[in-house]
């Protein structure tokens, strides 16, 4: 158990919405309970817990990969319960995976500019559960979703709580979305801080439209957006699949930028489902643009366990 605890900094490299890192590990006997901290969930912007369960699945996969690379025979047993998704436990042999701890460390999101270019057909076809859409085909939905997000005072307040827009923030090196992670210049970060601080007063003067306008050109290039589609009942397992896909793409020089606001907004989620020919809009579980970044992203802040 002491040896497993030493691996926690790499376990924590798993992705999570707003970089909240909601997972917890409780060591008891020869098992480790994988759970989550309600204080690190997003009850306003993720009311169904979709992003929470996807991130917990990604965390489980991350744990298994790191343990296998360290030579530990560890498996996962799903067992949902109060603030729990299951247990890490001893098994006969290490988890079989093509990925390593180095792959986990190298993966990251990139919210900067991407080079034009679509994914190779063979690569896209191999990403199980993913639907591929041209970036420009979703530009209108992204703008509408951003307008909805910034027009909702509660959602904006929750987002603001996880923003780290100045290095003086006491949690700048621990969690949340920093100015560097958001690829903001110093002036842009200062402007965003000031705007959100004055949000109640500026909302009626058109601030949501100004904030949404910042991403208007984000998808105006020849690129790809990937949409994960699957049963809501399997969100934890699909979170594991999602991490494997991101590691595959990362190993080939690609990176991703989550755009889940498109499926957080009911009208744009329905519109996306219709465009994809998906009958149940709730089975749209994750959205991200993918491509080759023009510049490396700053490493995201992480807790150490």
C-alpha cells in the first residue's frame, strides 16, 4: 500500500472537467476504494454527474496503467455506492495495456491554436464510440452554447470558482483552470478577471455576448471535433475508453480541447444529436476538438494525492 501511495502523483494526471480532480482513494486492508469528493464536483454545470463519472473512469484507467508500468498486479472491481465507483485490488497479473506512465505524463489538453488538417480516416475509425465532425460544422453550436453558459449566472459563478487567472491565486499550482492552461495573454487574463468580478452589473449590458464572442473563431479552420456516444449507464467505463483514446492521439502528436458546453446546453445538445443521427441526445457524453497544436500547452496544475 505504501508503494501504491507513492504512485499517486501520476494517478492524478487523469483529466477532469475544470481540472477539479474530484477523485479520492481510501486505503483499507488490501483494497483501495475509488471515490470522489462532493466538494470538488460541479453540481451546477454537471447536474447529472456525467463529467464526474467520465473523469472517475479516466482516473481508474490512469491508476491501472501507472500500476502496470510499475510492475504491480492491480485490477479494478466496479461497485457503485455512496461517493464510490469501485475498488482497486490485487489480481494475478498486471493490467495489460500498451501505455506507460510516460504516456500519462505526456498527455494534456491544449486550448491554443491548432494546425489545419483532419485526422486520418484509419485513425478516426479506430476510436471506438467516437463520431467525427468537421470543426466548421459545429461553430454555430459552440457559439450558441457559450452564449447559454455565460448567460447563466449560476454556471458562470461556478466556473469562476475554478478559474486561476493570476499567479497570486492561492491554488494556482494545485487545480482549476489557469491563465496559462486557457492560453490567455496577461491582458486577456486581467480583462476576464475584471469582467467576471463585475458580472452581476455587466450581465444586463451584454457581457455574456462579449465573453461568448471570444471563441467565435475557435472552430473556423479545417479540423475535427470528436463526440463520444454511448449508454449513460456506462459512463465510468466509457471514461476509461476516453483516456485510452486521448493517450493514443497524444502518442501520435495530437492533442484535445474539451468543448462539453455544447452538450451541457439542452438546445445545442439536441441539435448535435440530430446532426449525428443519434436518437437519444443524452447519449452524447463528451465533445472535444482534436488536432496538432501550433504551440505546446503549459502543464496543468495538479494535486499530489
